[in-house]
C-alpha cells in the first residue's frame, strides 16, 4: 500500500450552484474529468490552510471561513478533507491553466451528469449545496 496523499478540496457554492474545475486531459490523475478546486496538503500545512492556498493558486479567490464537511473518496490512497465555502473575495477564474482547462458553475441536477474525478463524492457535494442554501 502506498503512502496516503492528503488533499484539501473546496465546495464553493453561490446561488445554489457549485463551482467545478475540469482537469486537463494531460493530467496524470483523473484526466479529462470534473473535480473540486483544491490540491495537496503540504507537510507544513493544516487542511484549512491548504484549501485557502489552493483556491488562491487555482481559481484566484481568497476564501473566508471554510467549514469542514464530510467527503467520502473510494481511493484509499487519497485522504480528502473538504470544506464548504460560501464566502470569498474575488471572482473565480482559471488561474492554473496547466492543471485545468475549464471551470463552470453547476446545479445539483447537472452535477449528476458530469464525468467526475471522484463520482462517489456526489452525495457529499449535494449535501453541502443543501447546507449552503439553508
């Protein structure tokens, strides 16, 4: 069994829609699939610090008050910590074109139709979207 990779991911929700990034077809892991903004937690970081840094690097926004939410990933080599983000500064853009070739907002119904990097995370994302609108 390999070493677990720690990942921090952001579920950005606005007006009932969630922001997804499309992984570049040349990516080694989960190419040509939709996923959440985020990335590796560095050895010196806590997950909430990593998700803030990754959101700034990947989509150019400063997140405020990321709230931990459950996120189940089938890949046992991946330890994913997810955060619900409903407040941020800046407008999301594709700030990491070498990693992603698109980003878009999706409704819950549209999410179910996407080729997701981790399809098993769909119920957790839908729950987070419901929490965000309460």
